[in-house]
């Protein structure tokens, strides 16, 4: 049996990392002994907290994929958010909760996507449909991702299914959902060790819409003003990234997990798209976005509608 590479998107978040690890576990339970999880970049502090809490080793980093290598994509489908060489890989499966974008295959595949808040909610269904027991550590990883992606159920991407699955997984993992969830989210808000270059890459995704290259990065914090103290340095890092990668619009969403709002730093030759999308003026390269916490549901769609 050939090796199967399992990985989430670049600049991985907790869902991307844990889904890779959990999918490896599921594949092996189903008989694919050569399945192995990888990561496409450095893990963030929230994910580090999760892996340390459940005593799970982080996956190896994958820089490139060989032609015709067997792969399973989790938590993404867009080639622009995947590993170098993905266009020539043999994609066996995709398990995802995002819109389908910049994706095509030469052969049929297993594709499972649901409009839920987290990939792990979908993978939970795969365990159930295959009659496979979810072990304590695996449940802990899965519920952590749901907490992360839904901001402890405050995000508009959160569904009733995410909540019910999270409650069941929390029981299996033997954790207090609220207490653990807040501790985990707060662990991810410590940005003090990051350089501006790292800050804009912690959780950053790119999408092409009608020829417009849009980059949206997001960081969570308990205090937006603390992050904005380094606005000039952050803007310089964003400008450098724009020049190097040909980005037309770059938004850094600084999301307050306590009050469920975001402040966005907006740069690029097409930043008027953001003004049109959110119906407000950019002042000092910034926009306050009340109630906006989800890049997937509240940022990317409205930007794409206005390109």
C-alpha cells in the first residue's frame, strides 16, 4: 500500500492541525496503515496549547508533495492554500467546510463538505457512520477544533450540529467545555512573541476572485488596542508581503474574542473593495467591523461579491 499524506491548509490553525491528526487515526482504523498527518507551516499558540494539553506530538512539516503522491485534504480545498505541487498529486479525499475554490482533479475522488462551523464536526460523522469508537484524546482534539473555529459557539458559522457534537466530545474527553474553551482561546491571544511578519502569517488565507488576489489574515486577542500599538510595523510587513506576492487587497482582521468585534488593517491597490463591501470608509488604513468574527462567512464572501 502506498503512503497517504494528510494535511490541512498553509498557516495552519487548530482545526487544520487536529483534523489531519484525527483523519490519520480514522484512516488507520479503516485499514490504511500508511496514512500520515502533516502540517503546512508553524503551529500557533492555541494549537500548541491543545497538543500539550492532550499530550499529542505535532505533525511533521511538509514543504512539497511529489507528483502522483496520494493525498487527503482536510479543512481546505483551494490549491492556493495547499502544499507546493498539489496540482500534480493524486487527491483521494477532501473533507472540508469551506466554499469550493481554485480546485480541480483529473480523477474522481471522495469529496465530503458540509456547511458547518468546523471540519471536525464532519469527521465526527465519519467515525459514527463507520461504527468506530472515538477515544478520549481524539475527542479532545476534535472538540478543541470546534471551540476554536466557532469561538466557543459565538461565531455565525456555528451550527446546532457543531454544538451538539462538541458537547458529546467534551464528555468523552472529560473536560469542562466552557472552562477549557476559554483557557484554550486565551492561550491563542498571546501575541507578544510574534514579529510583525509572523503576526500577519499566523492564520492567513488567499483567494482569487475575478482576477483580484485577496489575502485575509486573522489574529485573536482580548485587547485590540494592544495589537494596534504596532500598527506601523504591521503595515510595513503587509506592504512587503503585497509587493512580494502580487496581492491586490490585504486585510488583517484583529478579532476581539471577548466582545465579538474586529478591527481590520486594510492595504493594497484594491482596498476600495473593502470599503464597498463593508459600506464604510477606511481611515488611517483601518476599519472597525462590529460583530465580525468569521473570515469564512463574514469577510471573504462580501469581498468576493464586490470584485
